[in-house]
């Protein structure tokens, strides 16, 4: 029989963790499994709730971070500590229906694939503006990078140990899971489902949070914005050159004095803007590189009930 590890990042999910476990127990009746809750620096009672669950149930493990390191870090930690032959990533809020799990396992065991991932076919219940920006992001990202992210793909996926190990090898600090999964390759099957609303609690994603996350994704997977500066620079130099010739010719042939305070202002401001934008893009990459070179750990564990050589070793 296969052994499944289910990794659940939790940030202030005190109301959800219990319901989540019940649902999993109902769904997984003929399979050995462990549930790994990762408490990502919650400020509510999540940790105690998880500890209680782990005391009552031997299948429940937990890892508690020393502060909030973000969902991506929690996923990384979960993959690292998971012992299963298969590993599932899931949200705590039941937006990832546990009812898909048996189908995922079945597909993984019987078909020739390494990852089974869930894809939302509707964004019902989600603010219109959020859907609009999400769709836009996928289009933009796929266009400027060589990747092909699937619109609506979620982090809800079940993978083989081999895939998890490959993801762990990508130990960069700036993590963008959707891209990492695409980057490591392997054969992915998609299961489609309708969007489900949160069981309890509130989403922690704000508009600015998502925008920041999108920039992280782009910076992590393509240097296209840097090439765009070069392109813009070339285009504007060419325009300036042509304009210069026109002015010289006009002056020599028609003795037409050069006029135009407005033209100069426009040109200066416009180019100044583009220069700042380009420096900004450059700086963003430099900043990310700076962060990577510091080589800081992706997460710090404060407490866990998982025995692991790696953890003991520090
Ligand atoms: N999460 C986390 N750390 C964070 C933010 C979120 O571990 O800093 C977890 C959260 O508890 C949930 C999952 O990531 O299990 C998805 O978060 P959320 O439901 O807020 O995002 P949404 O479903 O709205 O995209
Ligand atoms: Mg959610």
C-alpha cells in the first residue's frame, strides 16, 4: 500500500484545521497517510489547535516556524519533512476539495504521470477584478517568459517522491511554486474543478500582495524586462537621431530656427521616466540577486513533532 503525505501550510487557520482533518479522514479510508500541518507564524490559536490534533491522532504531524515565512517557504518545508511515496500540497481552508484526492492517487498510480494537479475552471465567488488581473498575469507571464503556466492552475497537487526531490533541489530563496513545478518538467495531468469558497477565516492575499507575488514570479523566471529596456533605449536613440537630422536639414535649407520648449520638456520627462523605469527593473533583479547570495535559510523551525535526522543535525 502506498504512503501519502499531505502538506498543509497554515497561517491563521484556527477554524479550518479541525474541519480539514475530519474531511480527510472521511475521504481517505483505504490509504496510509500522514498530515503535515505547517504553522507559518500564525498569530491566532492555530498552533495549539494543531498540537491538540496531533496528540489525538498519530497521523498528524506539525512543523511550526519561528515567524511568518510565507506559503512558498511552508511548501518547501513540507516537502522536506514529508516521508510519503506520494506527496500532496493542499490549502487548509478546504478550497482544495479533498474529494479529488482519491482520483489524484488513482491517476498517479495507474497512468504514466508524475504529477496530478488541480485546475479551477471557474473563478466563481472571486472578485471580478481579481480574476481579470489573474488572467492578465498568466497571459503576460507566458508571453515574456519561455514558460507555459496554465491559467487556473492551483498549488493543489499530488506528486511522486521523485518530483518532490527535484523541487527541493531548487533551493532558491525567491520561490514561485507555479513556475518551479513547470520548470522541473515531468508529466502532469490536470483535474478540473469548480472554485470553492473558503470554509472559514479570511484570505490573506491583498491586491498589493498578489502584485508583489506576480513581480516575484516574473523576476524569478525571466529576464525579459531587462531586454525591454535595451529595446526601448534603441528605439528612442533611433528616433532622436532621425529628429536631429531633420532639425539640421531644416536649419541649413530653410534657416528655420529651432523652436519648442514644449518638445524639449516632453522629451526630457519621457526619457527620464523610461530611464528610471529601466533602472528600477535592473535594481529589482539586483536586489533579488543580493537576497539569493546571502544564502539565508528559507524557513526556521521553532517546534515540530517530526523526527528527522536533518532537523536534529540543525
Ligand atoms: N498561507 C500560509 N502563509 C501565508 C499565507 C497563507 O501558509 O503567509 C496558507 C493559508 O493558511 C492557506 C493557503 O496558504 O492554507 C492559501 O492561502 P489563502 O487561502 O489565504 O489564499 P487564497 O486561497 O485566497 O489564494
Ligand atoms: Mg484559500
